[in-house]
C-alpha cells in the first residue's frame, strides 16, 4: 500500500503541518508533478482548500528537482538549487536527485496553501491532535 507524509505549509501564518495520506487518495497523487495544484480533499482537508506541490523526497532521502522530468533518479552536475548548496561561488558537484513526478518511491511530499478555506488550518489540526491524544 502506498502512503505519503504530506507537509502542508501555510504562507499566511508561517506554520507547517504534517498529514499521513494513504489508500485511494495516495494513489490519486501518483503522477502529479511539482507545480501542480491539487484539491484539499486529497489530503483530508476541507474541499475549499487548494494546495500547490512544491517538492518532496524519496525513500532514501533524495530530493525531487522541479527541472528534472520523469520519476527516476539521476546523477546531475549541480552548481546550486535543490539538492546542492555550494559553499563557494562556481563550485559544482555531481549529486543524485529525483525527477519532478510523484511515484510510489516518494515518501514525503511538500505542499503550500494557494487558496485558504473557511476553517483555518490551525483549528483543523488542533482538533485532530485532540482526537489522538
């Protein structure tokens, strides 16, 4: 069974929330790309929320790059950006990164809120924590 850990960032408040998504909703996320806008119902949020996929990482911790097509891993010569942060200007290094399309090998998906709903995320996740604890 496919299961994703979805990290939802709220630019309005600066807070981030984690949600584990499995089952049919997880299968609907497979094939989506970085930059795609998805409905909040895919991550068990109210339907008036819209979320944009901003990145993620696979089961071994390799990050997804928005400029690399496909789902596979590649070793690229990077001079900066996602997957490599050089200490000096002009330094390049070969690093392993993953493509921009979500596959079953992805573990974590990062999203940000593009359109807010009526209920603030803070209240929604507080209510959920109260049920668990």
